[in-house]
C-alpha cells in the first residue's frame, strides 16, 4: 500500500488528477447499486431492477471497471495504464451512447456530430498528454 502512495506522490500533477478521476469512477457504480431508486438517464429515472435487467447496469459496470483498472495500472506505474486509460474513456463514451439507446433517451437530441467531435478531441488530448509528455514518460519508466 505504501508503494502505491509513494507512486502517487511521484506522479506529475495532471496525471494525479486523471488517476483520481479513474479511481473515483467506481463510486458511480456503487451509487447505482446502493442508492435506492436506480439511475437517471437524461431526465428519465430508471428503477434499480430495470437498470440491471435491461443491460444498462452491466454495460456501465464494464466501462467503469475498465476505467478503474487504468487508475490501478497508473498507480503501479505500468505503461499499459496509458492505453487502458484511453480505452476506458472511449468505453465510457460508448457505454453512455448504448445506455441512451437502451432506455430511449437522448442527451444530444440528434446532434451527435458535436458529441462525437468532443469525444474525439478529448481522446486526442488525453493521448497526447499520456504518450507524448516527457514527465509522464519518465514517471512510467522509473
């Protein structure tokens, strides 16, 4: 446990924030299980039973687990964590889209081009930081 704390302290600042986002994502999953009433998709409340029966919960759980595992890999200073982080972000976007489809709700009201553009730009920016930043490279090599 101490080695994870030391590793976290050695991380560059922005990488710490990204790692915390990843690790805290599991709380979203816990909230869909623990909090009574299920989840809210768009403006539509999905009951706990429906959330899991219609597959939304499973899709969300898989995406969150992938994203969470990226945080663990980054804490352990594994270079594979960079790729898993990017895949986790993409997985969360895909999960959001699939959950919208399953539940018949749309945040975008048909303007998916802008959502896709934002997602692509975010993935490109994260990839550039994780793979091109010298401090991140040095942290993962050390």
